[in-house]
C-alpha cells in the first residue's frame, strides 16, 4: 500500500512541477532583458564579452549556481570558490546551448526548461521530475 501512495505522490509532484515550470517560464519570458531561444531556453545577460565562445567539443572552466524554482540550491561553486571543469558535450542539453552562446569571461543567468534538463525522470533525490533549473554561470576559461 505504501508503494502505491508513493507512486501516486510522485506522479502528482511531476504534474505540479510541470505546471509550475510552464507558468514560471511564461511569466519570466515577459520580463525585461530576458531572451528565449527556439528550444525554449531563457537567458539574461549579466556581463558580456566579445571573447571566444566554446563549441560542443570544448572543455570549459565555469562558476555556476544551480537552483530549483523553489530556491533549493543544487550546486554553488561561487560559494565554494572552486569552479567546475566540464566538457560541453557531456552536459545537459540546455547547458550545452547556454555555454556556446557565452564569450569567455561573460556571466549569464539561464532558466532551463525540464525537457532541456533532466526531464520527466529528474535526477537522484535532488532534482524532481519536470523541474525547471535556474543557472547563474560565469564562463571563466575555455581549456
């Protein structure tokens, strides 16, 4: 019986997250300075540079703050003062698109729709199904 209740709760949570995320993205898209790509990725430029941009095969050094819409912090390299090194092609689809639009040294804020992130399944116990993820990213270097 407990299994059924848990499964039911998960489904309603996924539906709630989907509705909440869609509503958020609609409202956010109307805010000044927010851009929307054809894939649905949203971004706002905090600091921009005309320096080189990574491609899908680049390895990058980034600072990032990743949050759920409810404010729960998923990762914060700014606070740890320890940037991440990542291969662009190994990141979620939304971050691949995001990083390839940034010049080295720039800082953007991104809102990644669930279908460009972890989708219907979520990830581990930190990222629920259908979650929109907010990222504050500074592209420090292309390695």
